[in-house]
């Protein structure tokens, strides 16, 4: 029977009723130790097991007898409990949760099935490089199970789940929608377990009335209630334990937190047990998993046996059933372990290590035995780390490599393992921890440089990891210069492949940081190391010299020849070069090629479940969609990228995604939104948002602000981003409208130089438009419009038409002016570019158009869809099945079908066949 939990029971009953109705949800119960989280999970499990025939939740202080709604189908229950000693065992919790349903893995898409087989140890498949594939597989298997009926997933003591399990479960929980799955997690009230995006319910302590009812039910006389309630402060476990210990400790008033006082009470009870019982309990507490066979093997080595647990069972501290040994409450296990002396704990762990048949389990106990450097333990921990890494449990692998590094007696291994620990921490989304480990590895490498001299690969790995961490933390200049320094220090010993890899990565980081000197230095050293110039790096170097004429063709050559022409790369170099390749597509001005490149990268990430790399690819895809005038598609791509970046802990990437939203808002004249994004963006990452502010100023007619807001970038990388090139044209127009064309000369020279070097018609058209503004002549406008007819960037075409229409009107050629102004107005209306709609409408009226009304165009059906509905609809229209769409968008099949069900009436269709005939623009 539960007391004082009517509101919580009602909330949980509602979650279960939603699952019975085919809707999913998740909830995190928070509270201090002993507050009753497990009791509520037990109650919910019992309620779910009862037939769903309706009924009411009991009054305050009762459990309630039934469900409210449902279809009568049986609820399947999966349950996992975090165990503190297993917190470093990769996927230990997931094995516990999914082992009973492993027969369902064959229904999953093969990459996901392979991922879970690797987790469960039931297959020989090699895991992919992305840790979030497991989360997607968990989502899919939960959805598959829910096909048979409602599913209840209970997670107790979530604060002690291994990180790999926690990440997988939370990844799945945040994507639950229409499967019929209810997930309830329970964790301590501190911050050691966080679940962003999951609703939380904090359990309060019991009030005096409910506490009294609990004690009365236990047979305690009312006269004694007040003191026990005061001591327990309304904590249910404390009420029970203080009541049980009342006769032994009648006047305990220690000024300790409730949990500590409960632990103290447990230690007192344990201290009164026979020594052999205490030893047996200590073995169970140190083992942690309740593995009875292992417990018996270790106890035999220590001279005790199962019979010695009888007294602990009799007193209700422990249970032995179904082949498992269980403490009644985790605090009892903690009190048992913490109450033993160090020598006894070490002896127990040594026995458990000797008795273990699982290599990871043995490594964990060897770590507990080690009190100083221990090469045997270090090697076993490193082997366990390798296994965890192979299963993409990167956080666990990082911790194990770090522990191995601290135990090894080999300085070279220590540096190598620390570097690997840092790389894995970064892969797990823990940048601060990665920074600490990388710094430690770098300092160690410096102290032992003579020992690493004959192993340049090890030194290169340390430098590469340190740079990758610095880059992710936002210190891009440090990332580039750190690699350059490392190559300089290691030059006599480094082989060409090692040096070229570091230099290519340094150049990539330097370009993305806007550091022209780093690019130049890397390019010069790379040419020496390779004996020939690298087309990518040489092309970037030429652009740093403001030589677009020679630089852009080199980048074109790189894109046409990649990946074969650049040689083998390690993971950090490959990722850096891929990021540059996407950037180069935009830089060249070939929007169609850039879109194809970004789309291919998105498909690659989706097909290989490279979820951690997907946000950057989606960001570039969104940029190409925005430039093509497909604002809703760009919004959908950015929304997905933001969700993944948030889920995967990539907070800096999340901030960088604001540039596309800011430019879209600037085009549409949403000043409040642009400024909100600007306020939320750190100064170091403001370039994209500041460029959007320039465009906003220009659209609103604030030409002074548009011209003075940003200084023109100096020769180098910042001058050749797509944002800088667009902003150069904005500054030219602002300067001319202010009557200060001389302030636009440098921007015009840069714009024309870049346009001559690229083959993009739209770019040449914009350069001609800018020349027409400066010279106040019509011929460049006419030439620009002819080039615009070849396609690309409708917003820029409409701006050219607007400016040409203004010139024609001033030249008293109203008929010609009206033709181009109508075209401009139609495009601005389609793009919902309100400031530009008003300007075009005003010019049309001035040119003699009798009936002009700036209006929003007829609603496009896709405007009725949410970003995710739009993505699902486009994939379905392209012929993808629900299962294929689910795998691509990291959703469940049921959620995909739910989105289609919601989208059909909005689009006025009733089936996929009708959808295929629909023009979605």
C-alpha cells in the first residue's frame, strides 16, 4: 500500500492509459534515496499487469484498483535497474533490459539488428562508428514490441546506469510518439543523471498525516508517531527503518541528512550480524549484479557459503531467489560496502576477479584491487576498453582507457591510452572531460618526448586528439596551431603520411577558423612533405592570397577527385576534410553541386547511422535549400539538426545552426527573431547572425546600419564564405543608397574577382548588378537578368529585378519597369519576404500600376505541415516505405505513419498514390 502518492499515481495511470490508446510518452521520477520511487514503479507494474477494464484510482493513501481506459490488450513490461558497481560496464543495463526479447532483433533493419546483437554478445557483427545507432535500434525494437500491444518500460536507479545504456534509452525516449510505449525512469534528485527533453516529476516527502497512517499500518502506537516522523522528515524508507530500529536506538538525533541517517541505521543492523554473514554480504555488495554462480565461486575462495546469508535473509536485508542475490534497498549494499575496512574489500575483489569468467567483470575487480601501478590490471582494463569501444560505448571506453593509463608502468602506453580516452570522451559528447584528458596526454608526451621519438604515430595521435578537442570547444585557432607546432617538433622523425595527415587537418581547422596564416604554413609544409601540392590545401592558400582566379579551380579539382586523390586519412582528418568539402561546394557558388554534395552526405550519414556527424551535413543542406528559396525544407533540416545536436550534447554546433534561421528571418523581415538569435549567439560565433542583421537592415531601409554593422573581412578565409560574399553585395547596395559609393569599392572588387573565377551564372549576375548600382547604367542590369534566367538563388534574382525596375522607372520607362517589378514582387511574395514585398509594391505603384496590393500568396499546402511531417511526406512521395523513412529520420515506423496520417488531410489526399501526384514545389 502506498501513502500520499495519489497525484503521482494519477500521472502514471494517465501515461499507461495513453500507451493503451497507442500513444507514447516518457516520464522521469526524481527524489532522494528512500522517497518511494521503486515502490511507485512496482505499483505501476502491478497496475499494468491487471486487466484494463476501467476503474478509479483510490483515495489518498490507497493504491487504486484499476485502469481508466484501454483496449484490454495485455501490457508487456520490460524492466532494468541500475547497479552502482556496474556503472562502467558498457551496455550492462541494456543487456538486462533487452535480453528477454532478443528474439525480436531479426525484425529490425540489419544495421540496427547488428548493433543490438553486438551489445548482447549474440552475434559476430562489427559495430559501426556511431554510438547513437544503438539508441535508434532500441527505439525500433520498442516500437516493434508495441505492435503486439502496449509496452511499459521501467528504469529504476537510473543514476547508476552505465552511460552507454542511459544514452541509448534517452535517445529512444525523446523520439517516442505514436507507438504505444510508456517509459518511466526513476533517479536520485542530484544532477548525476540528466534527461533533457523528458518531463520530470519530483516526489515530495510525506506530510504528518500520511506518515502517521504508514506507522499505524505497521502497528506503531500513535503516541510514538511524532518523534519518528520528526527524525525521518517524512522520508518513507526512513520512517520504516527508524521505526524498526526504535527499540535499539531510542534517542537518535544526529544532525545528518536523512539518507545518511538511514545508512547509519543500516550499518548498525549489519554490525549486529555474524562475521561470516557480513563477509557474504560484502561479497554480494562488491559483486553488485546479483550473479549467484559468481558469488558462490568467490565465497568458496574466502571460506564462506550461501548458508551464511540466512541471517541477512531472515532480517529482511537481502533476498535470494531465481538465481539472484538482491539487497532490499541500494542503501543496504552501500552501507555494507562502506562499513568494511579496505583490506577486507580488496580481498573480496581479488576473489571476485579470480572467480570471474567474464573478462570485463574481471577487469573491473582488478581495478578495485590495484592500489598503485599494476601492468597486468592496466592491460586487462585496456582490453575491456577496446571491447567497449567496439560496441560504441564511448563514455565507458574512455573511462577504462583513462584508468588503464593511470595503472600502466609504460609511459608510451600511458600517453597513447590517455589520448584514446580523450578521443572517446569527445566522441561521447563530453568535451570538457576530453579537454582534460587531452591536456594530460599532451603534457605527458612532452615529458616523455625522448621515449616517443621512435614512435611518431603515437605523438601524432596525441596532437590530433588535442586539436580535435580544441576545435570542438570552439578554439579553432589553437587547434590549427597546435598541429602545426607538433609537426614542427616531430619533423625529423615523422613519416610523410603522418606529417601530411596532421598538416591537412591543420589547414582545414585554420580555414574554418578564418586563420590565413595557419593555412599558408600548412600548405607550405604539406607541399614539402608530399613532394607535390595538395589541390585542396593549395586552393585554400590561393584564396588566402585573394587569388580566386587560381584558387577556385583547384577546389573544383579537389571535389571532382575526392576521395581518391588525397590519400589515406585517420578519422579526425577524414572528418575535417569532409567538413571542408561541404563548405567548398558553397564557396564555389555552384548551388546545385553543393546541394547534391550535401544531400549525398546526409544520405551517407543516414544509411550508416552516423548520427553524430549528421547535424553538420544537415546544416549545409539547409543552407543550399535556403539559397534555392525552399525555406520550409531548410527549416525542417535545421530543426532535425538541432534536435540531434541537443540529444548528442553538441552544444556549440547547436548554436552555430542559428545562422540559417537568422538569414531566413531576415529575408522575411522578422526583426524580433533575428535579434533573439543574435542575443543567444556567443560573439565568437556571431558572423552568420551578423550577416543576417545586415540583410535585415537593408530590407528595412536602415542603410547606415547595414553599411557600418560589419567591417569588410580582410583577405583570407572569412572573405570567401558564402555569407561574406552575399554580405558584400548587401554593403554595396547600402553604400550606393547612402550616396557613398566610394565605400563600396573594395567590396565590389572582391565580388567581381570571385564572380570571374566561378562558373555560377547567379554569381556573375550579382556582380553585374553591383556594377550597375555603382555606374548607374542599365546594360549590366540587362546582362544580369539574362544570366539569372539560367537559374539559382531566386531571392537574388528578385533583388536584381527590383533594382532594375527602380532604374527603369527613374529613366521614365514605366512599361519596362512594371514587367520586371511584377516578377520581383511575385518572387518576394512566394518567399514571404515582407520588407521586399513592400518595396516592390511601392515601386510598382510609382511606375503607374493601378492595382497593387502587397499580399501574402495563396497558402502552399506544405505550409500546413510541421517540419517533421514535411520530411516524412517528401520521403514517402519519393517512394520510401515507412520502415525506410523511419531508419532515415531516426523515428519508429509507427511515428512515421502517424505523421503521414496527420499530413494527408492537410494536403487534401488520402493515400501514398495520391501523394505521388501532388506538386510539393
